[in-house]
């Protein structure tokens, strides 16, 4: 655990601000301009960036849906067109046994259909997968046609199980030889030189010679439902500029993007652009450039759609990448659409600047009005704060005095003076009672010193009864005299906050100090009543596990331990239950734990030992602090004795009374055998007992 830090060390108020309410009010007026305004602008900038980014992502997602829809439509058209040719009577007739001239007419028919459908190839195979005829484009040499006729079809073509009910083309990734066998005239569109691209995945390849084709392979049937052959038709996507430009025109028609943003579309074979309208420079398309490694890993590696900013070739684009899969489900490429982001960014900055100017004017006006209203509250608050400081320094007769203000602050000042008068009177009375009590105790002690053990036990019980009686009378008087002005002060403090609202911000510290002092007086009176009238505050007796109750208490003081470098060690040995009220036992244990933590401000070791004893169980709280001096041990369990600046000296006194109420006891001593630290032992019984007649050890070691 790290060493505990005082909260005041984390935030230190500047001296010039901490010593003057006037300066605080001035700071409050300037705070909107110096702090709140930049924070508001920053929050607005963050929110607008996120909102604007979501709008752009939504836009590019819809663009991708349009592009994907058109792409699927093209695949359907390829499949339906190929099916139409496969179902034609002319094709079925041409497959019947005939002359070579009939086969030539069949090739001419396929060439006409290929041209009509806009396909790159249309090839007819027999049932054994051997090419019979192909729709060769004009200008294809006879040697290429014969080479294609002799070549075997691709493995995918041979294994395709075409079905008429789904005439839709699929994507295929073909090697050069497979494409040459399928359509020799398309080989010239391969061999795309790879262009070095920033942030792309490292590769040793210098060119892309594979082909991505959209192909549909369907059976050709006769009138009796017998398959006569297979017809394969499709389009090569490599360097298919008309295809990608048409997608771009559909997704981004003229004027669809504001602020001069440019829309683009691209087809990738794996991570290589095989057709695109993204420009590398001037009129040269970025064919052969590659996508970044991050996009490749997301889309091709993980199969997810990329919707985000991406650096495309030479500029930032709002981009969408969708994986493309072949008939086997393997990811072989990507479909991309996107638009330049710079024009939108410039518009966003202009909007933020305008909003910043508006906020600046509003915040400056608010600061001016805050300064004017602050003048009516800083003077009474300053006087009350000065009075409280003088009282804390020991000037018990210091008072605020009459104020010209007639509002709630003026009334609060008057009540503060009344409260200080009452506290002064009750303090003097309490001191007189304490002196008288000490005198009586001394007299009784001298009288009983010569008595036997029973008389000494009776003397201790009598002293305790005298204390309870005296404190009970004094507490009743204090509760009556102090609670009324406390309630008036607290009510006026609440009224000030409700009436002034945010105008009390400059004096929050002073008002909080008043709350703390009022609460401290209320707690002192309550603790006195709790000790003086134990039967009125007694709770229900329960059979409790000492181990489990200790675990709960460690959770409650966990925030204090987390601020220190104290090592907590447990030695568990208690199996007997103890009879006591749960809340009262927790109060005793927590008080001992807090004392031990405060005894080790620089860290140390806190050892918690539980063990069974005859008729009950015992808890030892052992710290490694400085230990207990003789003077401290003599006055440890006396009321109002404390060595802490912020303590009231009632913790161990009340804890002792709570434990003795159930017949138990609390012992305190220093660790032996040369070890440093103190040991507090709490013994309780399974069944509550009448308080022992043994001495209560008013001189036992106590709070540190």
C-alpha cells in the first residue's frame, strides 16, 4: 500500500486566495473566463467531434450499403444472364451431335450473347468438363482460341454444382494459368505492378498476377431434363474501370457530397487495389497500391467491416471496407467506398470557433454580474471568519459584534455570538464539575486506601457511579442549553444556502467550518449521554462471531488503511461466539483500529489476534507505534483525555463502558521483549455477565 496522503497536500489553495474573501469573490468572477469557459469549449469540442464522427460514419455506412447492393445486383445479372443463355433453345440444339460447322455457329452464338450481356467470357463445357465452344471477342487470334479450347477448365468450374433456383454469380480467385484457360484474351489485364504504400503489410512480391472474377456456372438441359453440358459466364474485375466508375457514380452522384468532398470506390484483391478511381497523382489511378496493415487485419484477418478514418494513398478519407468472400467462404478481397474528410474538418473548426465566441460573451457577462452581487456578502463572512480564528487561537471572549447587514448573514452572526457565549459558560461549568469530581475522587480514595479488597472494589464502583451521576446532570444541562442554539445556527446555515444558492460558493469553506463545529458539539453531547445513560442506548444482545465482526470492521476502515503503508496481519483462533450488541462491538473494534492506525502515521505493522478463552473469546490489537508512556497509561480511560489535536477524548472511555456493560473488559499495555508498540486486549463472554467488581483501570493506556 502507498503511504497515506493528506487531502490538503493534493490541492493547496494559493495564499493570496486563502486569506481574503474579497480575493475569492474576484476569483469566482474570473473563474468562468479562465477555467469554466475553456472547459466548456473543450467539452463541446469533444462532444461535437464524437457526434460529427458518428454522422460521417453513418453516411459512409449507408454508402457502403448502396455499393454492396449494386455489387450484388451485378452478380445477379451475371448469373441470370448466363442462365438465360443456358436455357436457350439455340444452345441446346448446338450441343446435339453435329458437324464442326454447327460448333462454329455455336461459338458465334456465344460471342453474340457475351457481347449482349456485357460479359468478359462465356464458355461452354461438355459433361466431362471439356471446353466445347467459347464466345471469343473480336480480334482474338485463332491460336489463342485453340489454346483455350485445349486447356482444362479451372478446378472450381469442374466442381461447381450449379442450381437453377439460384442463378447468381460468385467470386473466384484464379491463378494466371487458370484465367488463361478460361479466357485467354483477359490475361493482359493481369500483372499489376505493386506500388510501395505507407503502412502496408510488408511483402516480397513485386506484382499481382492473380485474377478476381465474378463467375456463374450453370447446367444446360434438354427438353427431357437431361444435362447436356455446363455454361460458364463472368466478368474479370481486375482493372475493370467502367465497373468501378459506375459504382462511384451510383454511390456519389454529382453534388451529393457538400463542401467539395470527393467520393471514391475501390475493389481489392486481398490488400491490392485492382480497380479504383482513387488517384495516385493527377490522372493516374492508384491501381497497384495497397491498403494499410490495420485495415487488412480488421477486414481480411477478422472478417469485420471497417468504418472509420483511413489514410488512402495520399489523403485522409472517411472509409468503409467490406470483405468479399468466394464460393467457399474464404475472404479474397474487399469492397471500399469513402470520401475525403478534410472539407468536413474545416467546417467543423469554423463552427467551434463561432460557438466559442458566443460562450465567451455569455461567460464574461456572468462574471461581471457575479462581482456586483458578491459585494453584499463578503464583509459579514470576513468578520465571522476572523472571530472563529480568534476563538481557535484561545481568545474565548472574541465576538462578531453588531453588523449593519439585516439579512440572513447578519442573523447568523448574532446567533454565532450567542452560541459562543453559551459554549463559554458551559465550558466553565464543566471545568468546575470536573475539578469537584476530581476532589471527591481523591477524598474517597484516601478514605478507602486502608480498606480490604471488597472495599476497594466498592470504591471503584462508587467512583464510576459518581461520574455517571455528575456527567448525567451536566449532560442534561448541556443538551438543553446547547442544542437550541445549535438548531438555530444549523437552520440559519441551511436558510443561507437555500436563499443565496450559488452566491455562497466563495464562502463554502467558512460555512463548512461552521457546519463541522456545530456537528462536533452535537456529537460530544451525544457521546456524553451515551456513557452517562447506558440503558437508554443499549442495543439488542446477539451471539456474534468475533472473527466475522472483525472482518466487517476492517472493511469499514479500509479507506484509512489504503492511505497508509501499514501491513495488516491476522492470527485467527477464535471459534467461540460472544454475547454483545453488534453495533456496539463494531464501535469498540473500529475505535481500537483507528487508534492503532493513527499511532503509525509513517506505516508499520498491525497485528490482529483472536483466540478462545474460558467462557468466551479475546481480541488483541497490536501496533508497532511508539507505545504508551506512563503518563498516558495513567489517564488513558478518563473522559476528555486525548493526545490527538482533533480528538475529544471520549472514544476509549465509551468503549470501556460498552464492554463492561456485558461483563467484559479492555486491557492495555506495551509490547514486551524489547518490541515497540502497544497491545489492546478486548475480552468478551459467550453469555453476557454482570459487570465485574474488579477495578476498571481508569489509568489504563488509552488514545494516542
